[in-house]
C-alpha cells in the first residue's frame, strides 16, 4: 500500500481496533492462475503471535481455497471513509488551487495462509465469528441454537482460513496534509453530513 509519511499509522492498537471494527474484509492471494480475492468476515485473535492471527472461512466451492498461494496472503480492512469536496477549504476562496480527495482508514495484514477442513477447528472459528457479531444484540443467536446435525452439514461446505500476521500496514488519511483552517472546514462539512461514515471521519480530523 502506498503510504505517504503524513498518513502512516504505526500505532498497533489503532491498527487492531480498525481490524476489530471492520464488518467485512477482502482476503487476497496471488496464485499461478492470477490474483484471487474474496470478501469475508474475519476476526483477529490477538493472543497468538506478535501481531495476532486472522481467522475466517470460505465456501468449499470457492476456487481460492484450492489454489496454492504464491507467497503471503493479504487481508484488507477498511475503516470509515468520506469524500472531501474542495468547497470546504478556505484555500479555495483564497487561491482556488484545490482538488477533491478522499479521507479513509485502511489496514493491510500480511501472512502465510493455511486452509483447513478439520471439523473441530471449523466449529471453533464459526462459533467465535458468530459470537463476535452477535455480542451486541439483545438476544444473541448462537451456533448451538441450530440442530447439531444441521451444523455439521454446514461445516462440510466450508474451508477454514488461518493467517498468522507477519506485518501490518496502516494508513490514516484524515486531512493531516492541509492547514488548520482547511481541516476545520472539512471537519465541519463532514460533521453535518447525513452519512454516518462521514461523521466518523469528521471526528478523526486533527485540529
């Protein structure tokens, strides 16, 4: 990922927070047949290794889990994002020398890829992934709510994914390269938006 120095985020806790908050990631592998990518819900086990381990699962019919990766895999996690109009910049009124841009948070996690079909490991991943996304519901659904034979049949249709993270790259592009007046204009413009992601980005812009 191209990261200008002003936008580099090396704060491990911030990077992990973005991963935890992401609802959906893109899992990418490079293969002899070309690059393959699948949108997947993934979760981070922070107790394993220096940077943690990414877990998830793919449909067994998905070719990506049957074609050996060449080198490391890549999981792409996106945080809030927002279009930035030049109309919010004080510099527009002063010189007119401005262009549109996009503010966003992104984390790239790299690591060796392991696919597995062991039923016990698959059930553990499915349970943990489900519990992660059901935890804030008033009446959380659990995998154990479904009949055991039905769950076992579903497990036979998926392949597990384990990717120990060897390195993390973080990019936090929130108008740090603009002057204070321009940043204030962007923050005010985004804060007034009806789009929730815009308002999230507004809160991240430095004063």
